C-alpha cells in the first residue's frame, strides 16, 4: 500500500462533487487510464510482436542448421561406409581377376591372398572359394571349413543371383561381431563360383570413432530389423535391438525430429546403404544442440523484460505527470471561477447592504426627529415636563434610533469595502476588530460563546485595505464559530512584531487533524462538503492575506483548539502585478 | 440674532419635523423639498445657513451646493446625509461646504454646527464689507 501511494497520482482520489460551471472538464482517472492503455498498446504490441518473430526466426534458423549439419554428417559417413564396403568388394574382384581359378581354389594360394588382403586393407578375417555347387572348395582362415556345403544357404543363392552380397553382422563361432562379403565370378568355362570374405566390424567402429558429433551424438549402424550392427553408446552392444522404430526407406539421407524412450527430443539422421542390409543412424540430443539457442532466448527475454519495464515506467510517469498538470490547471480554472463568483457575491451583498442601510436611514431620521419634537413639546408643557415615565419612553425611542443608526452606519462601512476597488488607508486594527465583532456579536451571544479581545493600547495603525482585512477577520471568526461548541471561548489577540502586526484568532474548538492541516488553504479542501461548504473560505482568506502582503499560519491540536495567526505588514509594500480576482466585479 | 436657516431634504416629514424643532429653539427656518426650489429660495432670501441633503431625486446635494455657492458665496452650507463617505465629504468641502453631518443627526450637534456656520458667515460678511469700504476709499482716493 505504501508503495502504491508513491506511484499514485494525486488526482486519483479526487472526487468532483461540484456541478454546473464549477464541474471539472475532465474525468482525470479516465484520461489517465486511456493514455496509459493506448500508449502501452501502441508501444508494447510492436515490441512483443517483433520479439516473438525474432524468437521464432532464430529458433527456426538453429533448427534448420541442426538438420543441415546432421544431414551432411550422415551423407559423409554413408559415403565412408559405402566406400569401405566397395573397397573390399573391389579387392575381392581384383583377386578373381588377377589369379587363375586353380590358384584361388588352392588352400595355400588363398592363404597367401588373405595375408595380402589383411596387410593391405585390414578387417579381413577369412577367405573362402565356393564352386558352382555350393561346396567350399578352398578356405583360408582360423577354422577348418573346407568342404562345407552352402548350396542351401540364402546368401549363396542371393550372390549367384545379384553378383554380390553383404550379410548382416553376426557373432559366429569366434563370438566376435563380423559380417560377410561375397562376390560372384565366372571361371573360364563359364560356370559361376563365389569368393567369400569375413570382415571384422572393428573397422566400422574405427571409422565412426574419428567422427566428432555435436550434442552427444551417437553414430551406429542397424539392419533393417532394427538390430544394432555396431556398438552404440546409447542403445547398447552389437546385436542388441534398438528401441527406436526403423526409419522408412529413402534413397537420400534423411533427418527426422523425434523423441527417445525417455521422451528427450532427439534428432535422427539416417541413410540406407545401397546393396546392404545396413542403415546408418546418427542420433543427437536436441536439448544439447539447442543450448546456444537457449542463450539467445534468454537474451531476447531479458531485452524484452527490460524494455517493457522501462516503457511501463516512462508511460506511467509521463501519463501521471501530464494528467496532474491538466488537473492542476483545471483546478486553478475552477478556483478562479469560484473567486470571481465570490467577488461578485460580495459586491452584490455590498450593494444590497448600501441600499438597505440608506433606505432605512431616512425613516430612521424621521422617527428621530418626530421623537425629538415630541420631547421638545413635552418639555415646553409643565404637566408633561414632570412626567418622567413619558420622557423615559421618548429617550428609549431616541436611543433605539441611535442604535439603528449605528448598525446602518456599520453596514454602510462594510458595503463600501465589499467587492469595491482596493483602497489603501490608515487602519486602527482595534477598531476593525470591534466593528467585525459588532456584526458577529449576536451569534456569539446566542450560542453563549465568550469572545475576548486582547489588543494593547499603544499599537500603531497599519496601512492596508480595510475591506480585505474585514473579510479576513470575518472568515477566520466564522471558522472559529464553526469550530467551537456552544459556550466555547474565542480570543482575538494582536501583537506588534518588528515591522508586522500579528493578529491571532484563538479558539478552544475541535481542532484540525494533522493530515488536514497542510491542506486547509488548498482550494476545495473542505471537511464540511456535505454541509454545504465549498472548501474555498480559507483559500480565499489565504489569497486575501497574500494580497495584503501578509502571511498566515495555523497551529492546532485535536480537541484542544486552533490558532490562526495572520501577520500583516505595518506599511504596505508596493504590489507586484495587478490585483487578483478579488477585485473582479467590484 | 436669530439664525436664518433653509432646510432642504426630499423627505417632507423629516424636513417639517426638524424645522419645527429648530423653530422651538429660536431659529428662523424655511424648508424646501427639492434642489431647484432651494436654489430659487436661496436667491430670493437671505439665509445664514443652508442644510442640504446629499442625496435627492433630480439634482443632488453636491450640484445644488455648487449652484448656491455660485450665486450666494457668503451662504454657509452644511451637508446632511445618510450616506457619509470620506471622499464625498472631502469633495463637498472642496466645493465650499462648511460642514458635514450624518443622518440621523443629533439636533444639539446640528445646532452647534449651525451656530458656528453663522459666526463664520458673519465674519465673512464683515470682511467683505470691510473690503468694500476699503475699496471705495481707495477708489475715491480721499
């Protein structure tokens, strides 16, 4: 709440209770909201839109990059694997062309050839030559396999049919993973025979070991049934089934986005290796590949957050500042209107008072003279001259007329200064106080309020505007009357302070809470709005005192009372600028 | 010597009553309820003091004062009004009024002022007479 009050503009809680011409022109809260929402909309939406696009584009770029890199790696690796196999096929083919059939079919020569192949190419484990009937005629290698009949084997039929064959990987008797390459040749008689070699898969592993695959990549080969043909550090050893679906056939290298068993996003690149059961697979952990993207994402988010916060603060501050200015200006406008109205009202009251006083004065003069004449006549006649009662009655009439005269004179005195042009004259403050109290005295006596005046006799007169001083005193005394309860006390004290005269109106009324004390001179601040207060009395008083070159201070304690102290210069200083609204309409 | 007073006010009741009271105090009082009538009377008769109401319908007190002073400068004029303001008073004095009094006036105060004004008038008349005699003497060069 405390934090809110720092940011809360001062017009936020302002409630316009006025009507008619004094109503504010704007609903400030609505203007503020409209400004804030509109500016936020036009600034934030493009920013967020652009950030979203940037987010998407950079993500797609990285995605494409990953796909391309994977596809390239798959292609290159496939080429290596294909080359490896082709190389061995070509070696076997060369052997058939370079040797006579008899040599190939002889055990010794074949052992020599195997030795050369091992030496030149590596990976060869054994070598066998099989005749057209499927009988292994010659064999070089660690086992005794001469004379074995392969005629019923699937691979044998296949090699006769297609010219070459590459088998799945199998463990065999030696329990080491290897596979078979076989090629078909023709002897000079035209009959086919088959040269068969067993290759260690270690060579494959050597091939993959050199690859540097990003994202903890895993390079391995499976066959078309999804059985591992080379070891995979993710999915297990050779001949273990891979827990991934076998990718659909494609002639080209392909890259797919999928998830592994633990639902980790995975990028899989694969390629079918021609004329073999092998499928080359490269699996990459997408999460790791996306790490650089995460950094970018964080940067975008940081940038967005900082921008949004900055824009928000600037807009909130700007809107509050501008609307506050409008509010202040409108407040001034309404205050001026009120002051003009107040001045007009005072001028009207002044004129009315003058007319009333003057009209009453004439009949009063007649009454006075008639009563005087009756008295004269009575005094001339002896029988009446001794009648004290009659003379007493007449004196009472004459005294009442005198009192009426005093009242009309006082009224006229006020009328002259209310709303009239400012007239600077020498003023005895004591007289002014008594005059004002004379007007307000009735209320005091009805409510049994004790009003005392404490003015030293040797006070100098002051040069000032009588009308304004009267209004100030009337306003302050009216406030005091409103504050004290019946039977309360009000004191008007005057003291001389150097070049100033301090007039204090002290009451023992309800007092003003501290929170209100700072604001009582603000226009429209009123605690009695429900009882018809405009909240202008003290603000106008303040304006009048300022006009007179004076100052006003307030001290108050809740429940103890309030003291308003007005300091007025003894000699009026030359005024700067023109008189303000108080003289309008005079 | 009785004071000869002309009382001017638009309020008949007031004028008549005040005149009667003044007569009981031994003054010779004539009355008038308009400025025009007052000017005519002032021209026709010799008054010591004219008491003029400041506010009257038609010609007001200040204008009447000027007219009377133009014709009979020796006549003393006291202004009587319910609307006493300092600046009006100063203006009246500048135009030649002897004194200034607020309504409802105390008769004793008024009487006093009339007596003072009459004395002033007599001094003025004496001076004027002296002046005239001196003039005649110097002119004839006796």
